[in-house]
């Protein structure tokens, strides 16, 4: 999840759910009331760039589910478990599914940013 709130300086917050207070439900970064309006990371990222959206929509449904789970769980094994795939499916798609590698690279940047 990404916060859709706005920081006091007017910039978009974009904090991930790890920064949302369980006590208040608000983002600890910007503390704006809008922070309760969270959207899934995958929806925000995969639909932001039309080229990525086109590649994503052409992927097999199981690959789409895996990528969305990966951005939320942040591990290949966790994403595979969450969507009922084996992690070897991911490696197969990397090598054999057109567009999968490109979309995975976008997803991987989300995961890396999450851990910074």
C-alpha cells in the first residue's frame, strides 16, 4: 500500500504501509487525514506507465497475481506462497514470457525502495 496523503510542504507522501500507524491509521510521515485512503502498490505502479500497463496486461493471469503479491510481500518465496505458485514459475516467466522481465524490473524497484 502507498499513502496518497500530502506532506505539510505540499509534496506527495507515497509512504508505504510500514509507515502507517496502527493506532491512528494515519501515515507517520505526513500525518494527513488522506493517509487513510491507501491504494495497493501494484495498482499505483503498474498503471502509472502505459507501456508497463500494456506489458502487464498481456501477461498470464498467474504471472500478474505473482507480481502484485511480490510488491506487497517483497520476497519471491512469499509472493509464490501467497498466490499458490512455486517460485520456479517466476524464473520460468523471466526466461520464457515476453514482457515479464520488464514488468518484474519495475516491481523490483518498488521492493528496493520499500527497504531503503
